[in-house]
C-alpha cells in the first residue's frame, strides 16, 4: 500500500513538472547500483581466478576429464579442507547442488533390452545413454531423501520389430505404468509429489504420447500418470501440441560419439567438401495417404522430383551404413521432416561440420539457449522445398563461410552428443542444467525453505 501511494505521488509530481528531479534521482540510483554490482562482480572474478591458480598441480591435471568428476575429485583432496574449493563453488553455481536419485528397477525394465546391441546405439538410444551417464555422475545420490529429482530408467524403444526393424512401442505404456506402480508402492517419493519431481525419457517420435503416428499419438494422449512428471523428449514443436503438454526438456536424438569421432578421423585431410547438397534416406516417389497424412508432408517427394537429376544434389534413397562419410564430405545437409519434425541428421550434420538445412515448419530445437541454431543452420519453409537450389546458391554466395565458421564452435557439437561419462557441456550436462532450472519442483528444497533460510 505504502509503495503504491509513493508511486502515485511520484507520477503526480511528474505531471506537475518535477520530471527532471525524479529522473536524476532514478538515474543516480541506477548508476550506484551498476557500480556496486560491477565492484562485487569483479572482486568475485578476482577471488575465483586466484583460487584456480592456487590449486595444486594434481587437481589441475584432472581438468581434462569430466567437469563433474573433477568437482568430486577436488572435494576429496586436501584442498577441500577450505570451506569451498573452486570446483565445488562452480558446480554449486551451475547446478545449484543438484542431486538426482536413480531408481534401481528390475532388469526387465531396462538392462535386459541391452542384449540387443542396437538398443544402445540407435537414434532413440538417449534413454539408455542418459541413464548410463547419470549412473556415473556425481549429481547421483544414493539417498533418495536428499534428491531433488528422481530418474525412472525404463527403456521403451528397444523392442525392435522383426518385420521392419523399427521399434515397436506398443508395450511402452504398460511397461511405464508398471514401473510407476512399483516405485509408488515400495517407496514414498512418488506419492508425496504426485510424480512431479520424477524424470522419464521419451526419445521416440511424438515423445510422451508414445506413438509414431501423429493422429494416433494425439488420440492416445499423454498417459495420465505421467502428466505431472518431467519428460525428456526429442519431439518438439514451437506451437502447442498435446504430446508436449507436459513439463519437458527437449533432447537431441542419439548419435554415437564414437562413430562421429571415427568419421572425423577418416575425413578428407584437407577438409574439402566435394558434395554440395546431400540427403540420404526415405524418399517416397508416391507417398501413401495414411489416414489423411503423407510421409514428410510430401516435402521429400518434392525434393526428389525436383533435384534428383540436379548435378549439385547428391540424393540417395537407399540405406547405407557409411552415410556419415558422405556427410563429412558435404557442404549442405538436408534435414527435412519425416513423420515428426526432428531428425538425427540435425545432430550428425552439426557434429560433422555440414550446414544443416532444416525443412520442418515449427520445429523446436534442443538446448536453444546454448546452441545458437540460427547461426549454424539454415531454415527453409516446407513450401519452399522446390526452391532449395536457388536458396542454397544464394547462401553459398553470401554468408556460407560465416555459417561454417560458427559451425566449428565446439560448444555446439559438444551439446548435442551424449557421452558415456558426463563431460562439461555435453548433452547429459545440458539436461542437468535444464533440470536445475526447475528446482521449484524439488520436494527437498521446498520443505527445507520452510525450516531454514537458503544459503545465497
Ligand atoms: C571420495 O570420498 C568418498 C568417501 O570417502 C569415496 O567414497 C569416494 O570414492 C571418493 N571419491 C573419489 C573420486 O576419490
Ligand atoms: C514387443 O513388441 C511386440 C509388438 O508390439 C509386443 O507384442 C511384445 O509384447 C513386446 N515385447 C515386450 C517384452 O514388451
Ligand atoms: C501410494 O499411493 C497408492 C495409491 O493411493 C497406494 O496404493 C500406495 O500404497 C502408496 N504408496 C505408499 C508407499 O504409501
Ligand atoms: C487422404 O485420405 C483421406 C481418408 O483417409 C481422405 O479424406 C483425403 O481426401 C485423402 N487426401 C488426399 C489428398 O488424397
Ligand atoms: C544467411 O543467409 C540466409 C539467407 O539470406 C539467412 O536466412 C540466414 O539467416 C543467414 N545466416 C547467418 C548466420 O547469417
């Protein structure tokens, strides 16, 4: 009330010509605020950088390894006798001391599927990769009562159909539901929060709806028991969509970092790219009308019809396991939508230095606050697919070299790959960073705020 009165008064004063005075006052306050902030910020920089340099050699030598394990390592060395080592300070700053509990479910929910080697390598394998990386990370806690988030490791994309080799995810809902029954009956953590601090992975098309066809996915909707939880999913669009109408973190599709590394090792030594525009994948000449929808909304068909004989386009419709060696030889890599907008090509193109040409209207891209997508990719509207040639020519003659230079910024490539052990800035690291921004869901924090003043 007092505040309100004062502002009204000020506004009145302004009306009566005291504008300058109040402006000066506000300006002065602003200058004071900025200089104080600068002062504190710079003294923080100085003190934290001096801490870094004063760290003993042993600690510095580990710095090649993962950032998180470095923080853990430092906490065990003698340096940790100080109230706060640099590593701990940073990890607290970045993840705000995030702790994740990982449920230990019977192997039929997860590791049994690994008997099929494809399970941990195919494009939906983020469900496996994130689980493994979290298991070895130091955000993991074995004490569920001190956890902020609860990770539920259920692999739903590894039941490969013997007919077409694609995952058949018909069992995903019953499997997840049974996992939820199990954890909620045996431990108190699901019930106390309604699952809102529980994290699941849905790396398949149409994510949390667990179906590969959009109309069926929408009709099936997100399972009711998952609606309160946090879903890590590859499916993302910028508009509202029933299958992302849940707290979610958008993740990249899984591409094995080892395959990227070995492709880069065998790449042409001079980095020359002899393919101008590249695409390999399903391109139906006459796409079937499947319940009113056409594969890729016919975009791939248009591209095939228009550019299949074009000398600068290298389009192939058949599977070839060595296709990464083609990406690393290409300037532009086409990433048209399939059934869903996202595509593993996005990750492979960035990782292998080929400019991704995204043709998928309304696609939402992963980690967009870290990966500067507009600077490293091209976006072409679906309706302009038939003009690709002209559009790419234009870019090639104007800003191609800028985009290529941006593309080699390691920050982008790192953020899109899941490593076996978490590495600073990699995909699992980004997931944790995004989870740490949802700390209001942490039951532990909410209840501790009632009892104590959180440290700043
Ligand atoms: C740190 O110390 C704890 C407890 O003493 C131990 O369990 C853990 O393995 C140690 N970590 C490292 C990285 O040495
Ligand atoms: C795998 O998928 C098939 C076809 O959808 C289904 O019949 C089978 O029950 C699934 N397997 C498991 C173990 O869930
Ligand atoms: C959680 O709630 C369910 C359903 O109300 C109940 O069956 C279950 O026993 C509860 N779990 C625990 C650990 O109390
Ligand atoms: C596609 O099939 C649906 C019925 O499933 C029909 O209503 C629609 O007209 C068809 N569209 C085209 C372009 O053939
Ligand atoms: C490059 O040019 C294209 C086409 O003019 C434009 O859409 C894109 O934003 C530009 N990208 C960068 C990084 O300058």
